[in-house]
C-alpha cells in the first residue's frame, strides 16, 4: 500500500510539472509575440510621426521661401518654390513640396502640398496661404493703448460700402497690467485682444466700456521692418500760406516738411497726378489748419524717419480714401506722432516704434500700428476693412496660413 501511494504521488507531481512547463511555454510565446508586435507598432508609429514632422518641415520651409521671394522682389508665379526628397537633418526622413497658384474671387490663391516620408510611412499636409499686410488691425500696439471717454471705434469698407460686417480688432502684444485702458463711454464695435498668454482681466483696464469679445492672441503678430526706397535727394519742403503741388516727378528724399500759416492762410501740400513717394529724413510739422492733401487719382507713400507734429485743424489726406495714403515710421528706437485738436487723418499708419497721440475731437480713418496709441476724448476711429486687400507688390506684406489640412 505504501509503495502504491508513493508511485501515485510521483505521477501527480510529474503531471503538474508538465502542465507548468506547457503554461510557461505558451505564456513565453505569447509574451514574445506581444513584444514583437509592440515593437512593430512602435516602429510604425515612430515612422508615421517622423513622416508627419518631415511634412510639417517642408510646409514651413515653403512658407519661408515664399516670404523670402516677397522680400527680395523675386515673386513670380512662373517660378514658385518646389523641392523633391530633401533630407531632414538628424533623422531618417525626407520631404517634398510644391506650391501652386490659382485665381479666385478674392484674387490669387496659393496652395502648398508637402509630403513627408520616413521608412515606409508617408504623410501629406496642405495649406492655403493668404497675403497679410500692415493694415490687418484697426489698432495694434506693442505697448499700451488708451481710449479716453466717449471714443468710438467702428469699421467700414471703402471698397464695398454695402459691407456691414467689417471685422474690427484693437489690442496690444503686451501682457503687463493695465496696458489697454478703456475709459467710461468707450464703444468698440469689435474685439479687444492682449498678448499671447496674457490675462485679459489684468491687461485690460475697463472703466465702463462696451466691446465685443476679449481674448489673448494665440500667436505673436509680425512687425515687418520697413526701409525707404532709393530716391533722389531733393532738399526740404517749406510752404507758408499757399498750396504747393507735388507730382510723381517730385518724388524724392527730403530732409523735412514744414507747412505754416501766413496771414491766417493755411498751407497745403497737394499730392496729384499719380503715385508719389516721399522719404522725410527729419521731422514733419503742420501748422494750424495746414494739410497734406492727396487728390483723387493720386496716392502717397510717405516714409518718415523723424517726428510728426500738427497744429489744430491740421490733417492728412482729407480728399481721398485711406488706401491711397500710407505713412511708414522708420525709426528703430523712438518716434513721436501727434495730431492736435480737430485734426483728422485718413490712411494706413505703420510706425511700430512711435508713440501716437490724437488730441480731442481728432478723427481717424484707416488702420494704425504703433508702439503706443492714445486717443483723447471726443474722437472717433473708423477702421477701413479694404486695407486687408493687399497684393505682392505692397510694402510689408507676407504670406500666412489661412487654411490647413492633413
């Protein structure tokens, strides 16, 4: 009986050992298969991620090349950028891209198709570009904006007077406290923004204003560096109590503009006859009631390195639409632009390093970029939405992504 029991016990242990061995073999095989499968998935996912990054790199390079062509004046629809199988440094990947253009209702439409490859993975991304000029915002400041009591900010569209849905935006790229001050009675028929990551309630000091949405920007806006074109030296412009005509033949580089009254008769600088370009290396001084007038059928690009000061009732471009007068502030450190009481200005002002002050009852029509911007009480600002309509020949334009797909 003892021998029989011992033999049965030994047989049971052997069976258990065999079962354990089978279980371990099956489990080990499953683990090896799972590991192999996970490794294959990881390689595939890694290749797809790398291919996608390569496609994004191609897209970014294509946009940079398009903007480089704009800056160098080499933009041509017959020689748009394209690349085939360009290697991405540091990884086993490459990208190819091609830029195509077609006509649309709003003008030319440029589309980039970028393909990224890594191992056996391939990803394609596409983007539609649009041109962005320096008149994208009603007011864009790098530091502070202050609108005094009862200031109105609204929009219109010179190119399409029936357009009643012009997008109006004002704001700062700063994230510091109280950089946008909206006093009692201010009405902004549009949005107010602050710098990327800024606290809207901290940056905007609301003292009884009415506005649309308020938000922090999701990307920093560009501030293109503007340089004056090469122009012949022409001395200075000094006029007292009369009109002086400036035509395209008088386009040039002047030291200053000085318009003053004489025996209560105000001076005017009358721009006529087509496209006029002036570069003022020093200051512009407009006495009481004096004006720089852009006549119908003419346009003025005014590059200013110095400061601007105007007396009461002085103005810029009171006879033409805002799109035909563009003022470019060239200072890289500091400029002062001042419009005194009852002055008016119709045009696009781009002076990212200027402190712009509009005194009481001064009205503005157009778009304004400055270091700081202040409107005294009683003034109105009307943004012209047509200033968003730009072409490749315009100053300060660059390509940005309007639509994107994968």
